């Protein structure tokens, strides 16, 4: 039986399934970050990383991050919100983005990263976490938005990764189920090119050893203006 809730907790309130509430929250976070990025670029192909002010995405900070490109298909977390640390059960700063994915999805994610920085393009990914004992169903959305560093290259990215469902036993690694690439066209929004992925393919799931979640204080995303 599906759990429901009344949005105003009173008689005659609208009844909304919890699953829909979680999905709406995930969409709201993705929309907030993308809208902020669009405002920053102000008609340019991409904004500058130094223009990012965390107050502009206050409602999405816990799920947000900044990436730095390290190689053609590799980008690492420079700054990350507490929710990403919760998903992995550890501090993700300095880790490659692909560490959050199952091995079978990492090659495609690397190719998507290359498109984000080289074309440039916006990427929106639909993700499904691997399940198992202590790891219930968990879905996520991943948004990656390219930015230009102060050195002039498009080698930074602003993004967010909200999830829908209980985290359970960390780390949670994700399979890529759908990918949309939005070509950046100055003056108008891009049409997405979508690709779906079959989760039933052999070898898609990764066997993982039990993980002991370390004790830590909750980290929050703080975006600091630097000259990089």
C-alpha cells in the first residue's frame, strides 16, 4: 500500500503520495541550479567559475558540487555538498565523479564529461542505485553545467545530484539509465539528445563488499571564490 500525506495536515487537504513529493523535490533542486547557471551566463556560452555565489542556489547547496577537469574524460570534485558525502559514506572532495558509478557505467559517464567540456554541453542524467542487503531502491538525477575558469578554459562545472529514496548502507553507486545532452546555443535553450541504457545487461551490477560508515560531522557546500 502506498503511503500518502496531506500537504496542509488539515481536513480537506490535498493527498499526495510520498514518492511524488520526493520526485518533485528532486526536480526543484535540478531546476534551481540550472536556472541559476542560465542567469549567470547571461547570453554567453558558459559563465565564469569565479561568478558563482552560493547564495544563488541556497536551496540546493546540500546536493550541489563543483567539478574540475583533470583529463579528457575525468573530472574530480573540488567542492561538494553534504548529501554527496552521505551517498558515498565518506568525503568525496578530490574523488573523480565516476567513483559514484558502477564500473559498467563509468565509460559512458566519462564520454559525457568529455562532451560537457568540449562541445560544450549541458548533461542531465537519470540514475538508479545498485540494490542489495541494506541498500533499498534509490533514484537520482545528475546535472552537469560547464563553466570557464579564470585561466580561460572550459574546465570547471557546476552541478547537483539530488536523490529520491532512503540512502541505506553507504556507499551507494549508481547505474546510468538515461542521458540527455543539451547543446549550448547562445540566445535559446537547446534540444536534448537522449540515450537510454538497459540495466539488465550482463555485468551491469557490481558486487560490493560491506562498508562501515565512518563517523563524521555533516559537511555543507561552501563555494569560495578563487583565482582558479
